[in-house]
C-alpha cells in the first residue's frame, strides 16, 4: 500500500513521500473490509521502512530496524526520517531562496514554481499567503508588475495565490506574444539542493 521511495533525498521529495504514506494508511483504514486487519504501528513502520529504496535510506533503515519497530507511533518514525535526511538549516536555505528570488529573465511559470517550492520547503506557516503574493508580484518582471498594477479593481488583499499566479501567467504570455524577441527568457535554475 506504500509506494517506494527511490530518491532523490530532498526536503520536497521526503515531505511528499511521507504525506503519501500517511494518505495510504488513511485510505486503507477507510476502505478495508471487515475481515481485513487494522494496521498496527509496527506494521506501518515496517511498510514505510521497507519502501526506503534509496541506497542511503535503505542502509539507515536496515541498521536501525529493531529500534524503529519499538517506537510508539508512525509519526515518531516519520520524524526520525525527516531529521536524518534533511540538511541542517534547510528552512533558512528555503527562506533565502524565496526572498532572493526575482523573475529577471525567467519565464513567469518557472519563477512562480521556484517561489512555490521555496515556500513549501520553508512551510506555509513561515511564509503567509500575503507575503507570498507580495514577493510574487513585486519581484516579477517590471513590465509584468506594471501591467498587473494597472488592472482596474485589482486587489492584492482579496485575490487568492492561485488566482494571482493564473492572472500573472496570462498577462506574461500576452506580454511575450505582443513583444516577440524583445522580452528574453531563460530556463530557470532550481533551488539549490544541499
């Protein structure tokens, strides 16, 4: 019921995989038949641990298996995975990437993706939606910023993040289409992985 974790070991991939594990356990519990057994903490930990297929993660699981199976909750095991494989200071690196990011010559979609990834790594409680919207808007390409700011009734306080990204993406495509060769864009470099 758990998909394999084959890497790479990054904050995003670990977080997504652990969330998938948790979802899988909840789906199993909600859909299991009367004769299907409940998943014990030990079974959840074993299912999760055996699916750590990345070589470093698999070695870690094999070395600590007996100790991990003694934990009182699956969440404790997930926390051990997180603490073992996440670089110290990953949150500060994500915040740095977030606040130093600007669109520059990036296509808007790449710029928005980099900001979203950095925000997800830092945590949505760390970067509230209004700060995300301000960063997205005020660090976008100057022409795009001006186009958005001249939209009648545009209200950054009431627009959702998804609606703002959609609006800015549409405006950016229009700018690029109307000015072929004048707006240069280069593919994005991703957030540095440490």
